C-alpha cells in the first residue's frame, strides 16, 4: 500500500496526464472565446468520478454543470459541493440531451461504460471514460466504430499512459540507456479492506434513494441488494475484477514503455483465496 506521502508524489507526477481530457476536449471544432470554459457533465459521481472531475476543474478551463448517478445521496452531495445550479438526474440521458454540455466524464461501473460512451458520442459530446474502456472485449468494436463515425474525442482514463514518469521510462528504453531489455515484472498488491473493494455502504442506501433497475442495466435482473451497487467491483455482472481494475494499469504501463501492442499468448490463474464476502471474482490472480 502507498503511504500518503508516496501517493501524493505519484499524483503530482501524473497530474499533467490527468488533465489530458480537458486538453483533448478543448480541440473541438466549436468556435470559442479564450475566456469560455468547457462545460462538463459527470456521469457516475463516486470516488473516481470525483477524482477525475477535480483534476479537470484544477486546469481552470472547465466548469461542472450537470451530474448523473443512480444514488440520490451522491447527487445531493454534488449540489452541496458545487452549488445548486448543477443539474442532477438519475437518468444520464437527460444530461446528454442538454446542448450546453461539451464533454462528459463516464465513471460508472464497468458494465455501463460502452453504452453511455456511445450514447454520448452520438449526442455530439466528447468523452473521458474510466478504464477499462469496456467490460467485455467484443464491446470494444462498437465503441471504436462510434468514435470513428462521430469523430468525437474518446479518451480512456489509464493513468500510466498519461504519466510523465512512464513516458520518461519509455524514452530510456528506446535509447538503450538501461542496457539489453529482456523482461518486465509488474505487480499490484491491495492488502486492505478498501483495496479489496469493501467500500462503505451509506446508511441511506434504501430503495427510494437508489434507481436499482437503472444500475442493473444490461446485467441480470435481481432483487434490491445495495452491497452489489456500492461494492460492484466484486461481481462479474458489473465489473472486471482484478483484471479490469489492476491488470489494466500494469498492461497499459508496459505498453506505454515498450510500444508493444500486446502478447500473442496469455496464461492466467487465480481464485478466491482469502475473501469471504460473497464476491464472485478472484481476489488473487497471476
């Protein structure tokens, strides 16, 4: 686990990359005054959504005007933090229908990434979507097709690809500065309850405060069970487990440094070795 000091250093060194969505969205064809700010909508107002939003706002070039989330508590918090003028809704389509939105940050559970991103591009919005880009590999083709057809900006939030540290490492590898390049070893350990996605469940996580059917979306229907919403990474129906949460960082970092597209063969093994919390994704993977 990172210490708070090392985490702070890491965030500082990658801050330049975190603002790339704003820079990208600024390249839209719409004519703008230099004093105009890009209008953001946040879709998915949890931890990563807030982190992405704060990074964007820190550039001074953007302002938050709308937010969507299936849990009312997060929508209330958005108004408390950013003002009552922020439009909030449980239905992200109401956000996309607004002509004043320039780009959206999509920080929902993984199983919603593709649908919302495609809908946003079709609505003429640029998109910054959290990693992994899609939940299931076959979904990627339609997302790329939508970007090609609409010519909107689509950026996937992978920290290491946007990191000045990894860019420098790639430079050193290409220059031969580290000697003969043979192997990469990478790992990510999350040895804490929060690291294991056992996020807190708010006391007002009740049916009136949550649009349960909207959360489920394309996932199998099931009775209201708030743990599945607030700890969604633990379930195959909504997340991608260790692979989509952590391996994507390791792999994208490797690709950023080496310029590789990917291996020709992959072998993986793992299982539920420790957790007894009802999850159905492995907690250890190699």
